[in-house]
């Protein structure tokens, strides 16, 4: 069973935004909705965010809330299929041919 220690060890993305109105910074973990804190400096902000993360996870575990895990780049291939009108496909193919390239590349699938 996944526990607090497990989730605390995961490498979640951290977002840092400079607060131009109040000064300081707003730090958050976007994958943990509502997990954020504010601080005058980044060092203190990182400490406070770690505590906010811990409290967020404790509350989620106690309530049975499904805790999302970080999105790792390994989960993405870097490829996607795109549907477009035949007329645009024709135009792109002709333009690529004029420039000596192909729009069709093997995907390795």
C-alpha cells in the first residue's frame, strides 16, 4: 500500500511565480490541486511547500482521496497523430516536395 513516505519521495513538478503585487513568491505543486504556499524568499518557500505537500498528502490519505502521481516524460512518446483536411495535406506535401523534404517519416511503431 502506498503511504505518506512513498508520496513524499515522488518528484512532483514545482511551479514558482513571482508575486509582483505583494512581493515574494507563490509556490505550488500543480498535480496536487490546491497545494501551494507564499513566501518572501525561495529558500523559505521551498521549506513551506514541502510542509504544504506533506499536509496535503496526509489529508488526502485520511479521506481516501485518489492522489495523482507525477507525470514523467517517459510516459510520452513525443508523437501524436493529426487529422487535417485532404486539401491541406496536399498543399503541405507539395510545399515539402519543393523544399526537398518529406512530411511522412517512419514512426518506428
